[in-house]
C-alpha cells in the first residue's frame, strides 16, 4: 500500500494555526531580572528574544518543511527560556563546550568550563552534561559533593567510564577521581529494570 504525499501547496493550505494562547505569568519580570546575573552570552540571548517577542508572552515555532503531512505550529512561553525553578537542584554544562573532540583537543578549556559552571552554581547538587562524541549523545550526571558520577548511555554495552573522555576530564577538573556508575537502561526484555530506576533516583 502506497501512502500518497500531499503537494506542498495543499499541505500549506490544510494547516490552520491555533490562536495564540494567553500566558499570564507573574514571574516573567522576576525571571528577566535574574538574567542580569547570568553570563554575558545568556544576557545577549535574552535581550534578543525579548526584542523579537515584544509584548507577546510566547514564541511561535513551526515544524520543518516536509517533516509531517501538515505543518505543525506551537507556542512556547518565553518564560520557559528564562525561568529557573527555585527548587531545582540541577545545573547544565553547555554541550558545545564539553564535546568529545574538545575533550581531546582542548582538555584545559573543557575543565575551565566545568569549574566555571560549578563555581557559578554553588547552590546546585547535580550537574547534567549532555555529552556528544562520535555522533552519539550520552547523558552524564556529576555530583561533586558525593564524588559520584552517573553515565546514561542507550548503547552502553561493553562500555565503562573509560569509554568517555569527559569522565577523565572531570576528574582532572575537580582534582579527585569520581566513582562512576554505568546506569543500565535495558534488560534482556528491552525494559528499564525497576531497581535501576530506583538506583538512578537515589
């Protein structure tokens, strides 16, 4: 059975955008003020987005051409870009500054970014590192206060901590060896074992 593709023109005509939802969030002003304590690059991004959205409370995004049968459009409240939960115990490393090739070519620069983020987020417990190496994404979670690290990799078979350059770079950055745990995502049935979920939560 063949699926007939809709012509580009027909696809465009068949899309009827939803009216913009109203987002009234009293935290918007506070959130924008908090960006003044962020690094200059983040402040610049916030200012640019603020100019783009004006008095609106959301940013319109659309799916790429020919991604779906019909164009999909959605609204994202711009407060989601700026607001950080007061209860959050986590911070993110910039994935562009910790990539696998940078860990190899510029280890000192990666270490500097890690320590800069650690010093900037002294109130955080967990540091999440979306790590890209060899065209594959891995999530590495670092907890300096307990000297523990967790590696979440969808293709982790026959891998250990030494399979990731970021682990040794992190050890060097903090000046002590982390205890690294490989978090098993799948069992023989393809499911995430409950004990591994409990282990990750703990």
